[in-house]
């Protein structure tokens, strides 16, 4: 599964929250630098729900969104998508690079 830039920002916002968020709260959390329309944020959240990335439930008068996936689960899904067409040796080299990078060591050249 791949996410666009705005989808990834919305997911990061939801992961950092300690409770489900409304569209308005997500929009505000994204900050003035994004200056997004309410409907844009709502559309992104609906798409993320269709992808299975977020769950939504009806609050008092608004839908509340929360992550349906842990950050690590999304990363695993993205790595699987990226490596699905690779030959076994290419896949192994890619994964070795990720492991080296994640462990804080410098990747081998």
C-alpha cells in the first residue's frame, strides 16, 4: 500500500494524537502552513478509511477518525509493495540495506 504525501501527513497526525480526531481537528493540527480546505481533509480521511488505514466512528455530531494500523504495519506494507516485483537477490539486497539503515550503521557500498 502506498500513501500520498498528504495521506502520510494525516496518518502522522492521527498517530500523534491521544484520542480520535474530527476532520476539523485534523485540519487544525496540520497547521496554517498547509491551509487546506475542510473538504480536502475530509476526502483524504475517507480515502484512508477505504484503504483500511483509519477507522471512523460517529461522535456527537461528527465522524471521529483514529489509526487502524500501527506505523510499523504501514511501513511493512509499503516495503512489501516496493519489493514485490524484485528478484529474490534484489529483494534480499534491499532488505539488507533497510536493516543496516535501521540499526544505525552506515550502509555498505
